């Protein structure tokens, strides 16, 4: 593991020598230059964790160099050194991004402590940056269909603002994903993102969850508790399935939105908060208002920027991309090789209406990676529930118009059942049906049943 590198920028050789010696004694790599120009040239060639930068230098002064460092190497931490500093100079250096400010004559012990603190700070910043990158990779919007392109554009416009957003969409369409992206692309991205599923919290506890409570305010309140609004102060609060809140809770949420303050359950002193609220629902709130189940004034408070998420059946062209993305993602997580998907299997998935939307597709792909050891996914590998909703199997309800149609429906259903039992291998299905394989092929073609070519190794 490489040692952290420290760059000393000072035109006094004695200072260079003293600082290099003490830094190298504790296992750090130390380099020294005499001018700001040399400093910037060296930073162009290699990375330094910390720069000890004298303010008074020949040529460019230290504050000019600091400005360039913040632009050129934002991850490098700068500690300013001055022989005759002033409060004004120290304040300016801090505003320009300096980590700290020390005066000559230098205390080597104090300088060493400051360098160690700076290295710790850099490590924390790098870890935070890595975590942020991982979070951003986790929340990716997949698909280039027209509805998704429009959604991306809407997200880019809305995210940097403080406008409240109300996300509409069926279960599984990605409402939580959009809420996270709105936060990650906002000016509040470094502040908390707090979420609460309003449908999952019992009515008697939802006020405590939202606003917190004080000790002894009700049975079981053994200590003070901070609510979601307080936790999200300065950041974003995501109220999932907001249409499931009771009328009493709706009234209290409305008051918080109007006044930006709340009182914990059992408390007496209001607390002020700065929170951007993003809400979501799978209900038709306009219909809920007509029924008296949702407050009109709260609706208009939340519905500043409406987002309508399309169900998967309305963006079928995104299905192949989503299938490949989820298969590769889960294969990487489980240490497997992602299977190929045959053309017929993809056609079936593109026809299927996906009542559970993207969540259903994601779960199915994870199940394939875990449970299917084969290197290829055929149409007959898809769940029977999928096949029955598509052209491969007749509907479970409805009457045939003729004896011939009824016979074909039964034959198709029975043959498909045997093919699924034998993993699409035609010869084994024919044997189970007690018919010739060639006859079964003809029947499959006649009834529109796909053939995967699995038994002789053919690829679709």
C-alpha cells in the first residue's frame, strides 16, 4: 500500500528540510518545491494528499496557488503557512477552501497533528465520494422509450428546485427510484433523504413516526423519539403511498407544509424544519377527494410538480434493455454468468402485460439467476403465469365457439403443460404424450407453440 504523499511549498530551505524530516519520520512521503509554479506543475504529474502551502512566495502567491489547486486538484487538501499572517488573510484562505492556517515559526508537533487531521479528512471525503458513487449507481433509470426520455427531462428540470413533487404510478413502476433521483440531483443531495411508507405504519403510530414524541406521552414512549420531519431537516422527506394517510394525519401534515414547523406528540414547543417533501401514490387522488378520503388543500400543497410514471406495458421497447440489465446485475452479485435470452422468450416477455411492472420483471430475472443453472432462457422457462397471459396458452376463462376450437384449446394447453414439465425438450414431451416426435412438431406449429431447439443445441 502506497504511503500518503505530502507536498511542501516554501521558499525557505530550512522549513523544507524540517518539514520533510518530521513527515518522513512518521512514514509519510514528503516532497518540497520553492514556488507556486513548481507546485502546480508537480500536481499536474502526480497526486498529493496534502499540500503545505506558504502564502508568501516568489511569483504567484499562495492564495493564487490555492485557487488553482481547488480547481485543478479538488481532492487535495491545502494547509496554509504564513510568517506574518492576519485575520483577514486567514479568513480569505478559508473561504478559498484551505483546510487550516498555521503561522511561523512553525511548531513541528502542531504541524504534524494538523497534517494527520487533514489526511483523516481526505480519507473521509474519499469514502463519502465512493459511497455517493455507489448510491448513484444503485439508482439508475433504465430505458430510452419516449415516456422515459420525457421523464428524464422532467426530472432534470424539477430536481434542482425546492418544488414539492407528487409522483403517480402503479405499484412497481419505480416511484421510490424517481424520488431518490430527485434528491440526488438536487441542491440537498448532501443532506438526509428520509422515506416513510404511509401504508405500512399503523394509524396509532403514524403521527409519532412523522413528528416524533416526548418521553411519557403515551404508553410505551419510554424515551424521546425524533420523527421523520426532524430527521430530514435540510434534506428531503419522501412520503410513499401518501393516499393511505388518515384524515387526522393529513391535517397535521398540511400544517407542517404551511408553517414549516411541528410539535412532537406530547410536546409543547414547536420545532422549525426546512424539508422538501416528495410524495407518491398509486391511487387516483382526484377520485379520493370526490369520495372525501383525501383533503383537497393537502392535494394542492403536494401536487406542485406532478410526475406520472408509465407502467411497463406502455413502454414495451424498454423490456429487452431491462432484462439484460437485471440479468447482468444479478449475475454479478451472485457470481454467475448471465444467461442468453432466446428471441422467443424475449417476444413472450414483450407481449406479457407485467401487472407488477418493473418490480415483477426484476424479481423474475433474479429468480432466473438463482434457480436456473442453464446458459439460456427459453420461452418455456418462463413461469406458467406469464405463458398463460400471452399467446402461448389459451385464457383460463371464456367459452369456445365450436367443438373444434374447444379441442384446439385443450390440445394446446395439454401440450404446453407437458413441454413445461420436460423443460421444452420435444422428444421427452412426445414420449410422455405417447406420440411421435414428428407429429408433435407438426402440432406445435399448427397451434403456435414455440420450439426452442434445445435438444439438438440449436440457437434461436
